[in-house]
């Protein structure tokens, strides 16, 4: 878990061409505007305000990148993508940044994993399903990995939490093509449920990304 504690802000971008050239393995965090995405990032990094949580959900319109690893040589990046599904935003602005997010998920060469956050009480919504369909081609064969975090798990008792987990696993079965690496975990920033397990998964993604990047350089 200590690896994630080194996370620090790198840059923000409203267009893909403003991002650094692909290189370090990138792990993207996505989810509905009220799913607790920023809180999860801050909890994993043990930093109260690393990922900024706006008082008005849906106002963040940029991709925010954070370096992870040694200060003199980061070994991975975390990408905080704009939340989706909040209605009180101008339609043209919403469409613009959702296109940027979609392009990032489809095209970003250094993307190794996607963390999809969903409220455990709601499960995967229609908008979450659309996002899963968007990344499905990259999940096939394991080129990009997926971890669904069912957030705010502390608001459910044990029985309901396990039921939410089972329902999500069943919903994801349609996306589990051969070779796809897909996981689900209950998560709570308040009780810290699932925190260590998630940190371990992301650390493994970094190691896989390093191997892939090294192979590409050698080629």
C-alpha cells in the first residue's frame, strides 16, 4: 500500500494532446459523479486533497494525472477521469469532455488498467454498462484490466454487501471474454474495507505494465 502513498499531482488536461507522451503504465479511475471516485483515490494515496472533489458533482471537466513511485523516477501514473451521469451541467460541455474520456479509454497506448467505481447500494447502472461496452475491446485478451469497486460498502450490512458483490459479478459475466482480467471488490473509504486488496491489485498492474513497456522498447 505504501507505493500509492507516493502519489503526487503531475498535470491536468482537457484534451488528449495535452497529456504527456505515452510511456509509464497508466491506471484510470472512472465512475458516476457521485460514486466516490475522488474519495477512493485520496484514501488509496493517504492524501486528503490529492484528487479534488467538487462541491458540485460533474464540474470536473479534465483528466488529472498523478505520478506514483520515487520522486526521481515515477513508475506509474494514476488518471482521474471526469465523472459522468450528472445532469446539472451544460449539455455541450458534458458531451465534449465525455468524448475526451472515451477517446482516452479507447486510444491511450499506456493504459494498463481501469478502476470503475459504482455505489454498492445501486450496483452497475445503465451508464456504467455503456462504459463497459466502450472498454470491452481493450479488455479482450487482457490488454487492459478492469477492477470494479463497489464503494460506500460501509452503508450495507454483511448480507447486503455480499449480495451486491454477487449481482455485480453476474452482471460482469457478459464482459468476461476469454483472456479478460476482471475483478470486483467491496470498498469503503470510511471503514477501509478492501483497501489493502485494491492496492495490491494496482501494484500488480504496474508491474505488468512495466514488462509490456520494456518489450515495446526492445522491439
